[in-house]
C-alpha cells in the first residue's frame, strides 16, 4: 500500500485516523496506541503478509534484548543483538549479491541460491532498532511499555523509507499525551498535516513521476548497449537527479504530514540538498537521519576526527563505503559510496588547506564563492547519481561518455526550423538534428529548467511551514524565516492552494509508482 494510492488516501488513512482519535479520548491512550500498531502492521503486511513474521520477530527480539541491556554489565548482549540484526539484513539484502560474486570468481562452482525478495523497509526498521540497542546499553533509552516500543518501530508514516528515528525523539511525544489524559484531535495538526502531505503528493505524482520519462528510457537503452548522445545523456542524468530529489523530498513531506495528522512530529530528513555549498553541506541536508546514523554509530566509533590527519580521512572513506553498500547490493552502489567518500576527503583536505595555508575563515565566504561552490557540488552529485541509477558500469560509462560529448551531439529536429539560420550553422559545426532516439517529445529542457529553479530558488516545505514547527529539527539549524506572504497560515487562500495541489495530484494517479527509496 503506497501513500500515493487511492486505497491509502480514501480508505486506509480515514479509517485509521477516525479509529485512533475515537479510541484515544479520555483514558483510552493504550487502546489508541494498540490500534495504531495493528493498523501499521496491516499497512506493512499489505504488500506481502508473510513478511509480518519477520518484523514481529524483529520487534520481539529487540524489545526483549533492550530490557536486558538496560542493566547489562557486559557488551556481549549488545554485540549479539547487532549481529542478529545485521544477519537479517545480510541474508535478505546481500545473500544473492555475495553468492553471485563468488560464483563469478569461481566459474559458477560455489553454490546456487534462489532469488530472495527484499522485504520492504528492512534496512530502516533494522537500523532504527540497532540504534535503540546501542542507546539502551549507554543508558540513553529505556522502554518498559510494549505498546510504546511496537509503535516506535512500526509507526506507518516512517516505517518503509524513514526517517530513521531515535527512541528518545518519539516516546516523549506519547508520554505527553498520557499526562494530558489521551490523544485529542487538534485542528492545527490536521491543517498542517494535510498541507504538508498534499505538497509531498504533488512532488511525487506531478514532478517526480513525469520527469522520470526523460531519464528511464535513456538509462535502459544504455544498459542494452545504445550510445546516448550529448543532450540525451544530460537529459537522463539531470532528469534522474531531479526525479530522485522530488521523489524522496515528496516522500519525506508525506511522512511528516501523515505523522502530524496523529499529533506526532518526525525529524526532518531532507533540507534542500541541491542548495549545498559543498559536499559536506550536501550530506547535512540529504537523508539527514541516515547521515546521523552513520555518523553516530559508525564514524564516531571508528574515531571520527579525534586523531586527525589521515585517520580522519580513512574514517570518512570507510563510512561512505558502508553507506554505499547500505543503499543496494550492487557494485555501482558501492562505487557511488566510494565516490562520495573521495568527494568528502577532498572537501576536508581543501578546508584544511584554506585554514592552515591561507588562514581563511571558513565561516565566511563571498556570494560568488557560494554560487560557484553550489554549482560545483551539484555537478559532482549529478555524476555520482549516474552510477547510483545505472544498473551496470557499462551503462554508466555510456551515459558519462554521452555527457562528455564522446557519443556525438544531436538536437531535436524541430529546432532546426525554430532557430532559422542558427540551426544550419550548428549543423555545419557537427550538431545533428533528429528526433530523440530514446524518448519522444522536445520538452525535456523545459521540465529540467523548471524543476531546477524550484530546487534552487523556491523555499522548501519546512521553510514555508516554519511558524508551526512541523518537524523535529534536532541539531539542524531551523529553516529560514520567510516573508509573511510566503509563509503558510490557516487561511482560505492556503486552503485553496492545498486543495488544488491535492486534487491535481489525485487526478493524475492513473499509474501508481513506488517511491525510489522503497528498494533500499
């Protein structure tokens, strides 16, 4: 069941909201929490009921171990818990990958393994519980309410693709409701939640799904052995770059909006990453809770930057290697992580050189410097997304060759007539005017420019909704305050805008597509 489906919007969500608030009145807090747990399990099991056994086992195992860790004097129970959790991910997500590679180096003589279907959200709910176990051992989290722990893991707005939440972020919100006597319906929560959900739905259905039409055919053709030309390759690379941006941004908005409908705030997971001035800044803005997990539970335990110099750079590199592997069981994902590790090493080395050799104040920069940094960071990210999207190194190589102009340059044939004498001049210079071989239409440029402007110039959802604190900002700097006419407020105008976004999106739900991060 997807957030962008009719059955979720018109059946599941209204029933769950109604049941939650009816049961949650007065002293019915536990009943409401239990109902929401059952509803979340129904949501999870809708895709494949047999994997309910997996998530229920994960919950029971980690809950019991968490109780044990609260008074543990040895680290061995913690190590055992981490091992079991990683073993689950290792089997379902990487078993086929490792066996295929072993067969490749042993001429197929190692073993045969039937394809294993990846359970939805296993990486997210497993990492979330690993963090809980570590926090429980450190004495930073404890849970004695079984309903509370189940809800912490299964809460459906963030169950499938994050954000990866901390126990200490979620449970105090339910404890507050207990002191107030129950879960009470608040008009502000409904208005804020529906607005953010509608914005996210529009990003997914209208922007992400439509711009995918300019990227998927080219990547598929490159995989099949085609040689996409300059504009085809750039349309594919930029198209996927923006598709992933609005797909993930849309999901993050919808998750935050859905949680707010229940009076719950989730942590921000996405903060205009393409406005980043360097790659370090990018990772503070992209998939924020995953970056936090790798920082707190991998980078810091490795030593972080405490030992300085080459050790810090090695720790960064190792962390990003694992981040790449987390995203998918494929060498292109691993290379994507390694590439970002290289980017981060270069970025840190450059900052150290600026500070040590030139005495530059890293907290200050010129406007031109920020624009140049943003453009360079964006181009580096675009190149990395080619490996993230391509299903083989060969396909990635063909896209990159096309972007470099090595596969020729071609424009859509109608431009030859539109540009009068300029068209024949370009033809003399070697530019070919043909119909795009890999997809129909000549509006890719318009779409890409439009969505780039939205990503670079427009305020993001959290900035628009800032006055109503829609999400947990944590360590992140609060979104910038906007001018009064840009900021959301309960009004007829904003109700109309929200209604239009929602209706346009629902009217275009002719093909329901999964969110890209569901595959991770």
